[in-house]
């Protein structure tokens, strides 16, 4: 299954730049493991495209993201995504 995940960052947090290197290390490990297909910033947050067997597995994995652990991510929106065209279809 492929999921589109939207992170919304807490705009009151001023330590995002301090935590970002750890967050990027986490993302690289997810990518190297074949779970993270793509990610990048968007206004006020980020978009992640993730492969997982279930939404619960995805949420369990993302719980280890330093942005999640530190509370920088204030909202998490997870949607299963059916890819019709593209490299993951």
C-alpha cells in the first residue's frame, strides 16, 4: 500500500532548524529501507509518500521521526493513495 502523508508543523516552534538534521537522518533510513518513496517541504509542513503494509505500521514507523517525537509535527494526515500513473504504479 502507498500512503500520502501530510505533516503540519507547529508555527510556534523555533527549534525546527535544530531538529531538522535528525529528521533528515530518519527520512534517509526510511528511504534506504524502501519505505519512504519521496518527501519534501510544503507550506507549513511536508508531504511524504510512504509504502507500508498498513496505516498502523506507517504510524508506528513515523512515531520514531524526531519531528514527531519533539512535537514539531502538530497534525498528521494519512491517506491511502492509489497511484494510477508514475513510477510507483
